[in-house]
C-alpha cells in the first residue's frame, strides 16, 4: 500500500484540516512552506504507523516519533519544545480518532485498536522528550540535583504550579534558603541560559523561566524581612543595559536574610543614580553584578566613581562576565570578587563583624 492511495490521501487531508481547526495558533506559526511540509509529514506518519501495525512492532513507530520530534525542535527554533510537543500530541490524537474512517481492507478493527495503542505510546514518549535533553555534567551532581531537575522539568513543560511545588517541598524538607537560592534557583537559571545558547530553548521560554523564578523568590519575602537587623546596608545593582538581574535580586534577598538592610536598584542603573543612592543610603557595601562582558567597561567606571566619591564604602563585584576575563578585577579598586552569594556573605561577615554598629565614612571628599 503506497502513500498515493486515495483513501490515505483523504485521511491525511482530514487530519490536516482537523489540526488547524483544533489549534488556532498554527495559522500564526505556519507559513505556506511549513504547511506543505506538515501535510507531507502526516502522510509519512500514517505510513510508519501502518508499517508498525503490519509487523505488530510498536518500536517502528515510537522510534520514528522520537526522531520526528527532535527533528522538528531543530528545524522550528522559533517554537519551544513544549509547544512542539503539544502540536505532535494533538496530531497523534487526531490521527487516532480518525482511524475508524479507514475501511476494513486497509485496517481491521483489531489493527485499528493496535494502532491506537501505538499512538498513545507515541504521545507519552513525546511528552517525556520535552525534558529529555543533555544537561551540564554537574547539574545533577549533589544532594540538590533532584530538586534542580524537577524544577527545570516543570519550567520546560510550562507547569508553573509544579515549579512552585518543587520549591515548597524543598522548604518543607529543611533545605536552607541559601541552598534554595544558590543551589537550586541560580543553578537552574544558569542551565536555562546554557540551553538557550544551544538553541534548545526559545527566548520566550527563557523569559518565562526567569519570571517564574522571580515569583518563587517573592514567596520567601515574609521570612527574609523578619530576621534580626545587623544595622548594615547593602546597595546592589546589575550593570549595563541588559535585563539579567536575577543574580542581583538573589544577592539582595540573601543579605536581607542575614540581617542586612538592602537597596536593590535593578538593572541599567546610570552612574549618577548609583552615586545618588549611595549618598542617600550611606551603604557599608555596594555589590555590582555584570553578566555580559561588553558592560565591564561601564562597571569599572562605576567602581572608580564610587571609590572617588565614597572612599569608605566597600565594593564587591561578581557575575558571569568576570569569569571570561583574566581576573581583571584585581586591577580595579574593588574590595572583593565573589563567584557566589555565599562567598560574599561569608566575606562580609568577616569584614564587618567588628564594626556592625559603625557606619563607614561615606562622606564625599567634595563636601
């Protein structure tokens, strides 16, 4: 039986029409070329299914279904893996619902039942494939790996409530806030960035992951702000026009949890605004985060401006951009470079433990 059998062509046309009728987004996502390829894929899918049924071998179809999913993910990089999974799941379900329209000389009732079972297996396999991607070697490397994987899987499948539940479970099981922030949320966001760079995630999915992570962090605020105060102040901001600000927000939250009063200025803070904030809040420490290397020049300018106007203020720098340098911070008038919030918190505890009640001389030399 060939692909040009008029009865199979009629079935393919019906499935094609039903799919667009079911999913209104397809008209926006599929141009004429994609529509043509989609119709051809439907014919191939039917052919593989019929072959698998003929030999009573589900692996013929499920192996093809996984290959097809990976192919579509690589070809349609404007759609995220979860969206492509939904399209394929709908397709297999529509195909399953349409099998009864085939005459018995093409598929007997028993063969139709078998075909439906194969299609359900293909649906399950495709749903699992959304999160079946190569992760960093150390992503699952310690006792928090299970939480990281579960949180990332929920984000990949756009399951916001499941993502919340993963972090709630970690809290209930006694995981400290520092470990949740650094060991789970920060690690997952780094992995999300890597997957986006590898073209495994779309930009809108990356933004979704960031948004959910920020919402998860906000659920800790009641606990963060109830800690005893140390009468120390941190100003934190992300340098540059970029929107990579979660690291700075995490740092501020964790300092709040350690009794500091924090002023988080967000991203893209002009030099004058940072200096005005320092004058207003008289901080003990200013932390500057840089994600993209092109903003390192601006960071150096901020460091030197702060040290000139407020020589008593300690300055710390960190962020992914510094890992791409030959330790350039050692040439700047900074007091500390930290790779993690935990490192900076430990250094701060050592640095300020003898003078917690004494604010530094932040007055401007210019009076």
